[in-house]
């Protein structure tokens, strides 16, 4: 068994264990394998172990990899900052965008989504830890953006995403994830039906699952340390 395949197995085991602790079904937690910084061959290897969903942060790197794996039935998730001049490429190549934080970008993605593709699944990225350096919209502004995005025809608003400030203690890690879940509940009270919490990375997967993550985005624990690729 190769390293990527055994790592993937270990991540699935960690998800199953956290799900048991949370009294949740592991089937309700989707694993997105974050392949940024790794080659198309690494993606192929993960696919051989059954992995179908992959996350990328940089559009040109992503498009190259998508082209090189065209023969595989993969699903691509864009998780990096979306710039206006990249919306056309993002809307053409991805099934999910996790990192939406502005209405202007949402409008472009909706307008540019090719009509032969289903609506683009969207998560709004929220800065729940309140750090200036992190991307994402402030919690107070999420409701207004969510209501506007939900009206765009070629987008399907699915939920919220966050990258919290780094924390060591599992109990501390849970706080921002709890806040994101609360925010989703509040938004749903207004009549939307968000079903996705995209939260949890290699170092805080368990805390995220305990607080209700439905998608975890895992890179290093599957592919190893990146030589580059930190976008936060
Ligand atoms: C890189 C990245 C990840 C994966 O992080 P790891 O620490 O490698 O698991 C998840 N989400 C986003 C938005 C990222 O940029």
C-alpha cells in the first residue's frame, strides 16, 4: 500500500472515530482531499483508493491538474480566494466554491456558469475568529450576503465555510466551529435551507466533526507536507 493510500485510510478512520464520538453517521461527513501543491499523479493515486472529491486553491494549478485527470470522474472544489478575473475559469471547472465572500463575485460566477452545467454549489466563507489577516466575511454580514446569493439563478447556496485561527487545544478549536453552526441555524430560520458546514482541516478535523462539519477539507494528512501552498 502506498503512503497516500494508507494516509487516506487513516483519515477515514479518524472521521469514523470522531463521528462516533459525536453520535453522528460517518456517511454524513464528506472528505474533500486538498491536493494543492501536489501533482496529478498524487490525485490519481488517491482516486485509486476511492477518493473522488478534490480541493484546490490556485486556479492555474487546478486547471492543469483537471486537464491531466480528465479521464477520471472527479469532483473539484475551489477553496482559495476568488478574484474577479478568475471567476470565468472557476465557474467552468468546479462543482463547488467554498470561499465566497462578496456579492460581486457571486454575481459573476452565476452569470458565467456554463448553461450545460448544473448550478455551482456555494459556501460563504466566514471569519468567525475575527482575525484581520484571515479572509472571509464578518459574521454580522453573512445573512445579507446569503439572502442575495440564494437569489442568483446559476448558484446553489449550500452553506458556510471557515478557516479558524490556529489553536492547539481541542476545546479551543471547537469554539469557532460551534459559532459557524449557530450562524447557519440563524440563517435557516429566515427561510433558507443550508445543509453544509465546510470546516475542519488536518489539525482540527475531530473538533469540526464534533461541532457538525459536513465537509472536511484535508490536505497534509493525506498527501504530506506541502513545499508551497499556504494561502492564509
Ligand atoms: C490548504 C487548505 C486546506 C487543507 O489544509 P491541511 O492543513 O493541509 O489539511 C483546507 N482548506 C483550505 C481553505 C486550504 O487552503
